């Protein structure tokens, strides 16, 4: 008996397709009017419309077609005209492929197909698609097979993605195998071999390594520290690169050792979250290159020896001339300095001899006067040393806020005497001149050199002018000059009416040892020193000159937004430098005398001083000591330099405070680019008060 119900009884809800089925004109459909549908069909349609999977139904002898919202999206242009039509008409484009499967379902046998390829026309053109689906028979109230039910999803995108990945793997595998370098993929913290190429297999002696860890497969590499390097890359996430590193390959325990030299990189592999999940090994066996380099070096040495043997007389003559020229330059440079330095040394040694004699005699009442004399001479010698270092641009500058007008005025008498009576000397000092930041001693030295050069360019007399002014270097000027940054500068000009320079001479004027003066009258270091001072002060030096018209040299020093400092007397150690907390200070210094002096002073001030004679020893102390309040280290140390010791120490103690000592700096930006928070620097030679103050400040802060 057929149960009469309305369509609302089984089409409640169901989304867009429920509405379409409810409102569709079924009179011409193979399924007939909806009110005549049997209960079995209604139940299946209700189940299908409520499902979150793509489903369709072919019912009755003509297989009238029904489907839900998810299936409608798969059909594209076939929807909605497919609703109620014959299944064979809807899928006529693939009927030859699916009709046997439909017949099987209508015969009562369910089937499942995964990633079945079909060429469909559902977007207005033929396209290759893949579907995963099942065809199941459905029965009416009598138990007879009345149609076919399908649950499906389109797997086209997944299939294409998998194919692309497979193709990419194959392509990468071919590239991996054909690469001229050796390669390996290591997975996980234990470094398990996931992939190697023939180059890597050849390097390690064709050992079976896939699926094994480095520790299991390559004990020879572990013994030589390569496992530690891999651990470091995996832990830190930083790549490791090596050139010409020796790998002593022992393919079998107790077997022969084959020395190979390799250029390689350990590159961390990261997942989508950025976590390191493995290490990629890539490199080249450069043993042949190393062998060729050794052979070439030997050949070159033999060739050079033969050339030397055949041209010995010419070489000796050239060397003699070169030595004479060098000694002439050194003589010019050091002649006056040696006299001054010997006087300073005399003051030091003489004062110390008197002190020694008075102490031996027990007369200690007037020692302060001689000690003060020796100290003063030593400080002057240190200042002279700083000036000498300026010639190589390796001196650490002591930049201070400077009022240039006052400095020029203080030098005027000296400069006037230097120029002599034949030259009219004049200073033109600008009003409201800005303050600059530079080393005043180096500025004085630069001015003196410029005035001497100007004097020598006017052998028959002339006019020499030292002028100051404020200067704004704009973007247009900076773009037309090399290495110039726009901004506010204090400009010092030294102009003469002398012989002038050609364009070629101007181009070479700042080069070390370049000079236009006759042999014996100049070393060519003056302008080089001035240029180095200006650049280290973050300023510039420029030459403007014409032959026969004279020369102007301008120093541009950056403006400082602050007041100039007043000179103060050097203070001595006071009770304020003493500590009663017994802080522990590690002193790393390779000079035994300097190290002993610092340790002695620290002991007198109440610190617990621990000493180390080089970088490795200092690092060992840092590892073993329970407490370190401050690390005081020289930068130039054997084994490990001071910065390396400090970095390693901070890896162990992140809050470690560090005071660097240096006799010279590699560049003027050392203090700003080299120092991190909690670090400071003091330049040798330094007063003990300066060291004590610096230590007290760093510990308290």
C-alpha cells in the first residue's frame, strides 16, 4: 500500500537542493510527480539532503537523477538542469566509462573506486578529473533493486598535487644524483641519513648509511668532530661553512685511511613553523685542488729561486736603493720624534734612578717630586705614541666636545712662529661657531701639519689663512662627493697662495708616502694622517687647488649638540674607589707586568682579583669559577682574543659585565659597533684612577 504524504514531510531543511526539489516540475521527469514517490525514495532523498558528503541517486527504470548541495558543486555547469533527468543523459560524456559500474550496482553488487580518472565536460570544455566514489544498489519497499546510490568526492586536486610532488621528487632526485658535488639529507636531532647522492657515497667509501644515524654509520667522522658540528647547526639553527677541511676517511674499522679535503656547508632544514628538523649537507671534494695548489706552490718556489739566482745582482741593487729611500723617509719621520722621546725617556729613567738611590739610602721624604716627574714624562710619551699611531690610522681616538675657535686661538703663536717672517699669517674665526666632537690632540696635530705643508708650498713667501665656519652639506653636495653624508659640520680651512697642485697630484695627495717634495724633505705621511683623523671622526677632508694659484684644504668635522668640556686635573685613587664587598674580578692580560700591576691595584682596593695569562686560560677560569662580578680583558690576546673570551663568557653567564683594554683600535667606530650593553673600554696607557673608576661604575650599575 502506498502512503500518501506531502513533500514537506521529507524535504524540510536540506539547503538549496531541498528547495529546488520541492519546487521542481516533476510532471515530465522519469521520477513522476513528487506526491507519487514511494516512501523508500523519500527516505533516501531525505538522508542524502541532510548529509555533509556529496551524494546522488539514480532511481527507477530510467534512473532519474537526484543529488544534494555538495554534489551540485561538483557538477559545475551541469547544475541545475541535471535535476530529474536521466542519469545516462547527465553523464553522457563519461557514460562509456561508468556504465559498466552502474550496471554492476543495479545487479545488486556494491563497488568502490579510488581516484578513478574521467574526462568530463562540466565547465564548457573537456578536462581530466579524478573521483573517489562508491556505487551501491538501493531497494524499494518490496526489496527489489530500484536504483543506485553514490557517495563521492572529487580528488582531482589531490591527485594533481601528488603527481606534482612525485614529479618534483623525481626531478630533485635526478638533480641530486647528477649533482657534481656531494649531498646528503639528515633528519632529526640524531642526524639519520634520509638521502645521499653518488658523490657523497664515493666520499665515505660507499658505506651503507641510509636509515642509520651519523654516529652509527660514520664512526670516523664522529671521532674527527663532525658530529659536534652537526649538533651545533641543529641546536643553533645557524649554518656552518668550511673550506679545505680534512676528513680522514676510514671506510672499515682498522682499514686504510684516505685523507680527503672538502669545501662544504651544513645548512639547517626547517619545517613550516621554522623549527629545525634536519641538516642538508652539500660540498665538494677539493683534494685534487689541494694537491695542485701544493704542486704549484712548489713549482713557484723553484721558479722564484731560479729567477732570484739569475737576477741576484739586479735585486741587490734595487734593494739597496729601496733601503736608502726607506731610511730617508724613516729618518725624516723619526728625527724630531726620537729627540723628544729620548728626552722623555731620560726624564723617566733619571727620576727612577734617583728614587731607587733615595730608597736605598733611606731618604724617602722627597720621593713624590721625582715620581711625579717620571709620571708626567710617561704621560707625555704616551701622547706622543698616540700621535705616531695616527700615521697608520690605528690610534684609538679620544673624542670630546671641542670649541674649535678656542683651540685655533691657543695655537696661533705656535703656527705664526712655524710659518716664518716671509709669510703673512691670518686667522679668520667665525662668530657663533658650533661645537664639534673630535680628539683635540689630533686636531692640533692636523692643523700643524697643514700649516707646515702650506709654508713649504710658498718658498718665496705669500699669505696663509686659517679660517673656521659653520657648514651645511646638503643632499646635492653629498651626492656629488664620495663618502659624504649630508648634515651640519664645523669647517676648518687652511689656504695658501703657493705653487698649487695638479689634478693628478690632488688625486694622490691623501695616499700614504705620496709626496711632491725632494728626497729628504718629506715622508708623505702628513696628509694621510689628516685624512685618517677626519674619517675616524666621521668627517671629511677635501682639497681645492690650481697650479700657480694656491691650495685650500678643508676639514669637515660633525657638529656636536652640546657644550665643550673643561680640562680637569687627573685625579688619583681615593677611598671612594675602595670596596668592602670583596667583588671578584677576572683579569685576562698576556703582558705579565701589566697584569701584575692591575691585580696589585685591585687587591689594594679590596677586590678579589683572579688572573689569566691568555684567552684560553681566561675562558677556563670563567667555566670553573662560581662567581665573576666583572671580566677585565685585553683585546689582543694569544689563543682567543678578548672579544672571543667575552662572547664565550656571556654564553655561560649572560649578565657578565666586561671591561676591554686596548693599546690601539682597528677603526674609529670600535666603541659604537664593537661594544654591547654591559661592556665598556679603556685605552692603554691609562691612569690607575681611571681603571678603578671604570670598574667601580660598571660593578655598581
